[in-house]
C-alpha cells in the first residue's frame, strides 16, 4: 500500500513537471514565434511582427499575471476553476482578434490566414469553457504539433507523442478528466485542417 502511494505521488510530481514545461504560457509564444519567424523569413517587416507578438503574447501573459496577483484568479497559475477562466479567455480572444485584424489590414498573407485559424480555435475553446472545462494545455500542444506537421510533413507526426504526454499529465495530475484532456487534444486535429482548407492554405 505504501509503495503504491509513493508511486502515485511520484507520478503526480512528474505530471506537474510536464504541465509546467508544456504550459500554454510558454507554448503559445513558441507557436506564434514560429509563425512570426516564418513570416520574417518570407520578407515581412520585423517592426510589425514585434508589435504582433506584443499584442498576442506579452499582453495576455501580463493580464494573467495581473489577474493572479490581484486575486481575480484564486485557483492559481493553472486557473483550475472553469469560471475563473472565462474572463481571461475572453480577453485573449479580443487581444488575438486585434492582432489578426492588424495582419489583415496591412495585407500580411499568409500570416493573416494562419493567425485567423488560431484565433478561430481560440474562440471555440473560449465558448466551450463557458460550459465545460476543456484542457487548454492539451489543445495548445496539439495545435503546435498539428501546425508543425502540416508545415513540415508527416515525418514529424511522432511529435504527437508529446500531445499524449500532456494528456496523461493533465489527467494524472487531476487537473482534468480524461474526456476533457482528450477533447482538448482532438479539436485542433479537426479545426486547423478544416479552416486551412476553407482558406486555401
């Protein structure tokens, strides 16, 4: 019995580490950073891309930090309370929409299309969060891997193993039920290809 309790404690500790390493606060900047880097390599101006990163990455991260510091989020950095997630996610939707509109306004293609697809996914997750606690950790990781596989080819499909690792961590750490973690991971697999097909990417 003590051995099982010790093993469970070790698994929970590992799950917490995985959750921190693949935290959306870290992974989202990586995803948008890759998109911005691709745009820069293709000749987009660095000044505009820096502004975009400030709107889409720095501002939402600052707002989360402020919410936690001002105790508007009492459930901690993971925002484990579904109700506390709603205003934060609504802000992220609005902030990202500003970045998307700026990209369309100055005619940054295909950057605008990529950002629009991620914004649409953010809207879907925000709407679901109003009634159900879907896993954002699993969703963001799945979006990153799906974007990478669609850009680089199926030879990188092994990266979906990281998505499975995040799903395991969110369930093992008791942040989510299995259905919430799996739903978070599966949605980008469906949404991103469909949106890209509609946009002709």
